[in-house]
């Protein structure tokens, strides 16, 4: 009898925490929020090592008809339901950040421009080579450009490929597979870590 009561009590706690987690996935998230996770893709470990970060993937949140989506550059660039996006990441953990003074800066008109610009990238191929052109797009490039060309905001300074840790063996192997001996060291890039560390955003949710 005692054990049954204990299990019942623990079950109530588990259900309560689970409900709170699901609730946190939706309440208070707004258009333009930026979401980060550790993806489980083949290149994830290399990105983390090269950028000295636990994050290897990011996207931007858009809310449509009461449902929250992550607009992300995968293959291809697309809108993904938030719960599906979360389930793809490592252990379902993620962080959401928001532009400081977003309520003032990200007006309805600005958000419409951001979304309109972002949709010009929809269905484009994922950019495995991290080039700065718009022909193909990678995750942090998509978010950075939506803010830059949709809201005229640079969330962070761009870097060059050579600025990252390219000496780690895991990183070197990925780079060699993709570029051979012609690594474009001066290519302009933006990494998820740069957006995460931007002084222009604040954390509004973190379950890491």
C-alpha cells in the first residue's frame, strides 16, 4: 500500500513536469525568437569543436494559426513544427533567445518583412560548403540574413572560416572530405555559436 502511494505520487510529479515542459515549448515564444540545439547530424560534432560551442544547429521561430514553427536550413530550407524540431535534437534539449527590446523593435511590419525575406529562401538546398551566397543556405546564415535584410539588424559580426578551430582532427577530416586541399579559408561565415553569444539577444528558455 505504501509503495503504491509512493508510485502514485511520483507519477503525479512526472505528469506535472511533463505538462510544464510542453507548456514551456509554446507559451511566451514569439515571432523572431531564435532557437538552438545540439543536432544529431554527421557534421554536428565538427561544428561544436570548430566553434567551441555545445550548439550545432539553430532556426528562427514563426507562429502561424496558433502553431509554432522553426524556420530552418536543413535539406531543404523549410518550416518545421516546434515539437518535431525539438525531438530531432540531442535529448530534446534546446535554448530560445530573443532580441532585446523585441516588442519595440520587431513590429508587425518588421516581422512581415523578415518572414517575407526568409520565404525567398524556402526550399533552397542546404549548403554543405558554408558559402556566403544565397544559392544554398546553412542554418545560422539563414537566421543572420533574415535579421539583416528583413529587419536591418546585424546580430553579430561575420567571421572568416580561418577564424575557427580547424586543427582538430574531427574538423580536419570533414574539411578534407568537402574541400580537398582547397579550403576557402577567407570565406565569410556565421556560426550558431556567434548568434548564441550575441550581446543583442537574451535567453528566455533553457532546458540544458
